């Protein structure tokens, strides 16, 4: 008897590679997705616009200025910044560049 197909989603990792991952996501992957450090995409790397299912959504709004630099990095990535560039920037640079942006 064939095994049932496992539900999967596609995620663009920090390095830009698209991975197909089985659901449910491991808690560390789900946390990175929820924080915006990685993004859900379609298999062809186009932005995912389907139903949210049980996958965490990207951050809904910019962090407060007092939030951690990691929160600001995640926000910048959700807004389209390169992960390495965001990590190399200062927290103040991230605030200056992305406080008024929205996720892409």
C-alpha cells in the first residue's frame, strides 16, 4: 500500500536557495519563518500568496525602536533586504532604512 503524500511548502532560505520542506515545520524553522528571517515562496521562488494554513506569518509591523537588533534584522529581511547585508548593518541603520517599510 503506498504511503500518503506528505504536505510540503517551499521556503527561501537566508542564502536565497528555495527548499521544499515537509509540514509540520521543525520549531526552529517555524521560528525563523515567523520572525521573517526566511520566507515562504512558490516552487518557482515567486512570492507566496496562498492561504496561510498553519505556517507562521511574517511580522505584521516594524518592531519598536527598543526591540533587539535580531528583531530589526528579521524585519529588514521581511521587507526585502539581503540577510547578510541586514546582519552587517547597525541597528540604527536598520531602523532608519526599514521603520516605514512593509513586508514584500
